[in-house]
C-alpha cells in the first residue's frame, strides 16, 4: 500500500495490541443468487452456521465466491465485519443487518461491551481466533455494484465507502477451526494506514 504511516497512526496501532473481541457469528454462503452482473450469480448471501467451521488457506469450509477474479483468493480468504458497524447501518437503512448480510464470514463485537474497531487495523495486523487460527489483515472491502444491487440502495458503493465502515479482509496464517463465541485477540500490529483510511482513498 502506498499510503504512509503518520506518528498518530503508529501510536494508534500500538494501542491495539492485546485488544479482545468475540466472534458473534460464523457465516458461509447460503445459496447462490441470480445477479445481472457479468458473472450471472453472486455468493453474497451468507448466513450463520452452528458448530466449528474449518478455516483453510482459501477461506472457510462451505463458503464460495462466485466472482473469483475480484473476491476470495489467499489475500481475501476471510472477511470480517463489526457488529457495532452493522448496528449503525441498521439504523441508517431502517432494517436489520443480520450476520452475513454484508457478505461477511465473521461478525465481530467487543468483549464485555468494549469497543473492537475492526477497521482500525493496518495491513499486517494479526488476530488469533479461538485456540489456533491466526489471520493477517490485508485489505479493506472495496464494494462492487453487486453489493449495491443486493442491498437495493442507489449510489451504495460510494455511500458505503464514505461511511468509513468497510470491513476487513484477511489471509490465513494458521488454519484451524472457528465458531461463534470464540475469543479474538490482536497478537501483532501492522504498519501503514488503517483499513478505514485505505478505503477512504478509494471513495
């Protein structure tokens, strides 16, 4: 990423070390949905599943990406979204934003009511989830037209980016299993701009 770190960004990153969150939901694709885009279908319809889900290099077991040119792959294997940000969007849209509705694999909240800023992460930050899984931050979500059609909102791509709540993609460092209720701990901080700042450049 070409953006440079400011001293404030570096200090903020250091403060994130040891932050604790909780996996509220683990979501995988429920069904492929017809879409008028170039691929013809979308796998954005993800919903929570019960029990442990295997996490591998290319993502969660049972999950797929219909448009593999722009989604998925090792650098975008897992997508996490903040529960607090989903609640904010629910108020803006006037309807529930259920886990998985934004296409996320993991819905994350802060432990014991504390804040857990998913999008404050810089590239290279690492999260340990549960006993074994380690994920590394790679990119923010840069939404596509398919996302706008899914939520049925005009000018959604620009609106989503300008809100500063993009959600974060990860690569899988250590495979394992995740389930709802697992603890999330930041075990290493990254360098450079936050995912929120990177997304803002693309807005």
